[in-house]
């Protein structure tokens, strides 16, 4: 069973980055969006495995909501 996590992907002047707001400290950077998408998937799986192995609680991915707000 898979779980859906909110991932923020950002494009900077020279690179791409991604992070998971529900998992502070989990972030990646790469040269392309495709690279960052792959890296964040791998990092997320690795991070969740580590939490489980250490007996730590896994945060609720639904604790983060995303909404675009026009100003």
C-alpha cells in the first residue's frame, strides 16, 4: 500500500530542490526536475524505513494541506 505525501518542488536559478513539509529535514537538490523527483522518492522511502526501524512514529502525511492563494 502506498501513501501520498505532499512534496514541494522549487526551481532556483541554477538547480532544482524538493522537500517534504511533513518530514522536517528531508530535502534534496539536483540539476533537473526529473532528477529531483527521483531523488525525493528515494529519500522519502529511505527516511520512512529509518523511522520504522528506530521505532519512531511516522507523521501523518495529511497534516499538510496545499492551497494556491491569489493576492
